[in-house]
C-alpha cells in the first residue's frame, strides 16, 4: 500500500510538469508515446485518490466524487476538441456522450455483474436505488440524445438555442434531484447490501483515512485531472490522424475519449464488485452515465455561447436501436435486484456490438 501511495503521489506531479513543458508544442512520435504513458498513469492515480476521498466521506456520496471528476475530464476534452476540430467536431459531444452511456450501462455494469456473480454466484443489489438511478439515466438520455432527432425547429438532429437551454436546465435539475435523493432523503437505497439483503452502512475492517490524508488526495486528484485533460489535448491530433488514416468514422474519436475518461470508473467498479460491494459498482456505473449526460449537456450548452457552428445531438437510426436495446436489457436486469453471469454477458455483448458498429457502421 505504501508503494502504491508513493506511486500515486509522484505520477500526478510528473504528469503535470510534463504538461507544462509540452503545452502548445508539436510532439515527435517518441514524445507522444511518453505523454500517452503518463496520461494513463495520471488516470490510474486519479482512481487511487478518488477512492481515498470516497472512503473518507463514505457511501453513497463517495461514488459521486469519481463520477463528477470524470465528467469534468469529459467536458474539458469535448470543448477543447470542438474549438480546434472545425466542422468535424459538430457531432463530437453526441458521439462522446452516447459512447459514455453505452460503456457505463453495458460495459461497467456488465463486467461488475459478471465479477460479482462469479464471486457469489448471484450478484445482489438494491432494486429501489438502482432502478431510480437507471430511470433517471433513461429520462436524461432521451431528452438530450433522442428528442433532437425529432424536433423540427432547426434542420438536422439539433436543438434550437431555446430548446437546448431548456434541455440543459431540465437535465441539470434531474441530476441534482437524484443527488439529493441518493445522498439524503433515501440514502439507504444506495448502500451496499449482503446476499441476505442487509444494508452495509460501514466498512468495519478498514479504517478510513485521516482528514489530512483525504485533503492531500483531493489536491492530487485535482492535479491528476488537470494533467489528464492537458495531456489528452496534446495526443488528440495523433488520435485523429490515426482515425482518418485508417478510414474510420469520426465517431471513433468520441469512443476513444469515453474509454479514456471512464477508465477510473471501470477500475473502481470492478474493485468494488470483487469486494462484494455490488451496489457501489452500480452506483459508479449509473452515476457516471447520469453525470455524462446531465452535466455534460448543460456545460456544452454554455460553451455554445462562444463556439461556432451547429451542435448535432440527435442520434441516428442504428444508435437509437442500440440505446433502446440497452434500456430494455438494463430494466430487465435491475428489476429483480439479483443477477447472474447471464445478465453480465448480455450487457457486455451489447457493448461489443456498439464498439464493432462504431468502427464499421
């Protein structure tokens, strides 16, 4: 643990220093490789420090910390690439948010269920809390990603400024309402439970970190997030050139961004599932899905005040089918409050179909 703590201490600092030294410069191929490695290290360090802070504040508030941190990264990357991407970036926000929803609701949720079911044969969670979280994800996703396809005020899959502002306010309001329910009014719905259904309100075998340690981890978490955003901007031209050079659709850039920013959530969720804390895993998966839409769309709406060009948010036919399939399978998984390896495999299969069609539409 001490070695991991030292590693998590030095990597964010090194990544931030590298960001300062390379900012605004064209990197040669060896430099891109080094920056990419530091980028991955900063993401993993962010996982460690977010878990330290989360352990200090407890569940379910702890699960929100990493979700919000990941959303900050996502919004920063989208806005940065939209500023420099021109017409190619008009659909980047949609592609990234949709990829985030598919990865969280199928990838993180599926692998968490699989790990939990392998460990205990049956993964047990609270259907009241998980169901309300998934319902909120559905409502915000339909509002932000489906409705723009069918509105008629503006041509194409986009909102008018008034519609975008209204959707942003409603999305943010729903997210904040859910946070209030999760952390205060119905907190017990989102706490881990045993196989017998008993609520686990504390981790008796692990002492929480001190306030000083938690504050240090919070500072290093912020430093790691800044480094991730800045270094990702440095390697993004290489990612775009690789995508174009291989004849891949532009949507693949959004998938790469989503995979990168959701790596901390994935690692934290799998660790929680391995410790028989399935509810924590689902809180992380659905919380980041909700934050990816409920916080990203309002942030992008504000950014559109100075960004030029249309903002394409509405999904196409193939994407709508995959989103509907995700919601149907997810609902059937969550309602019983118990899942086995089949449900985990189903969600991972839907994710595999999404990833394949993203590269070969």
